[in-house]
């Protein structure tokens, strides 16, 4: 079995895979000593891969070594099941690499756009020949709401929710709708623009804020909750075969 760990900006996502099947997944606020040992007592873990945007705790690799589990950290030099044509691979987010690997594994031989709606909203494109062409990074929903509050003198910080109407009828609903619909129209705009060049484009939607968009986008998307973990598992399998 494979252990996949995704250390993000706000949480740690963990998945245990039996070959390609996700057996269990959960979210941690942070990594603590001993939890991998507990997990190893439940599952016959053989391999582990970790992706981090926030650094790796020093105790983690040592604990994994004591369990006789092979360990890899996803880096810019890790062999990938696709061609990475990004001009600066060392600066490319590991979660973005994993999400692309996951989408390509679920829909091989297709032109694919991955939209990951998390702390930031990222857009990443891989073509049908298996070449990652790049993508864009935009502020996430909470970041947009906080920016309106912090960079103005009177606009309040709004707790976001799914809009009821297109247009707000007071300041709070105007901010809420502006933030959410702004991101919706942005996503649909990227899909519409790419379809002009890639008519058979498929789009995947993932990330902690993806539930806002699944029913609001006019374009059809494949909503996949654990796309990054799925991609980490695919990269791990590619390296241990």
C-alpha cells in the first residue's frame, strides 16, 4: 500500500492507496510524531510520497525510516508520467504537478485543464500528447474577500456563501457575489478561451473551495475531491515500478 501526504498552506491531506484505489483519506491540522506509526499498524504500508508547500517536519523522514517504508519527497527533479514544459520547474507548485498527474491518469490522451480552488485558484493545462504547457495563479475566494477589507477603509470582511441572486442588494451581498461570481466567470472564461484552440478540452475541478463552483459553472467539469492525492499516488507508482 502507498501513503500519500500533501502538506498545503492550511492543512495536511493524507491518503492510503491500495494500488490505484483510495482506501482511506483524512485531513490533519498539522503533522505530529507517531501518527504514521499508528497508520502503519492499520495498513501494510510499503511506499510513501510527500508533497509540501510549507516545508517538511524534521522528524517525519526519521519516523518513516524506522518503519522500513520507502520514502520520496516530490521535487522538481522527480520523474513524472508526463513531460513538464514549464520554463522554471523549480518554482512550480508540487500540488499543481500532482493535480495534473491525477487528471491525466483519470483521462489519458485528452486535452485537460485542472482548476484547483484552494487558498489560491490555479489553472493548469496538459495537452493530449502528455505535455504540461503551464498555467496561471489567481487569488482564492478568502484572499479576495480579505483584500477588499484590508485595502479599503469601509468595506467589511464578509463570510462567503453561495449567492442567491446575481446582484447583491446591500454591501455585504455585493461583496459576496462579486467575489464568488468573479471567480466563476474567471473559470468559465479560461475554459471558453482554451476550447477555441482545443475543442475537445476537458476540465477538472478540485480544491477546498470547489463546492462553490461545481453547480455554478456553465461549462461542464469533472469534480474530483482528492485529485492531488490521486496524482501523488500515480507519481509514486511511476517511480517504484
